[in-house]
C-alpha cells in the first residue's frame, strides 16, 4: 500500500485547482479571496491545513462554508480532473527542471532528507502517479472527515470585530 502522504499531496493538488468544486464554492462564489489546502510532509506526522482569506464581513460565512465542504468530501466530490491527469505527466519534467539550479535543489534535498528520508524523495513522483481515487478517499476518511481539528481566525484590530477573544 502507498503511504497516505502521497494521497495527501494529490488531494491537496486537486482541491487547489481553479476548476475544483472546493475552489468554485469558496473563491468563485466571492466568500473567500484565496484558499489553500495542504499537507506538510514530515517523518512521523504532519499538519493538514486549510487557509482562507476573507473580509471580516464574510469571515463567519466563509468558515461555515469550509466546514460544509469538508463534511461532504466523498468520491462524488473528489474527481481526478483532466488537470490532474496532465499534471501527473508534468511532475517529472518539472522535477528535472528544478534540479538545474543547484543552490535551490540543495534546499529541496535537505528538506526531504530531514523530513522523510532520501528513499521517500527518490520515489516521490513515481508514487504520486500511482495514487487512485480509493487512495484519496481512504486518506480523507482516515485523516479529515469527523476528526478532531483546530480552527483559528486571525483579524486585525481595525477590522471592528468585537467577538475576538481578549488574551
């Protein structure tokens, strides 16, 4: 079985695509001006993050919409789009291109060496291409749906939000 970290990266890629339902429902609708989802690969565990930018007036509505979207992530809502199929073919050439500037590539190697080991890195792109819908659904059901989480909203004092806790 492929490690779920690969499915996490593919899942994050799919949801950040402009044509994903997640992006359309949150960004194209005007609720959020930007949205990112990701998994930070580390040796043992890593955080799964969703970051959204919204105006103070839309913050509560955006947060509710994110929770709604997360609550119904299923095989029906996660589709391996044409962009994903194209991107799978592009990852390897992009990786080779990124190695051309040694000063940048050293940072890439040191990250993977320190976080997961070089064997993980050597097989990274091949394992990404092996991810299936069932791998993604297993990742979502194991690590995201109905799991404990932390929600945080950061607002400036000038936003006029009275309900922010006073620490």
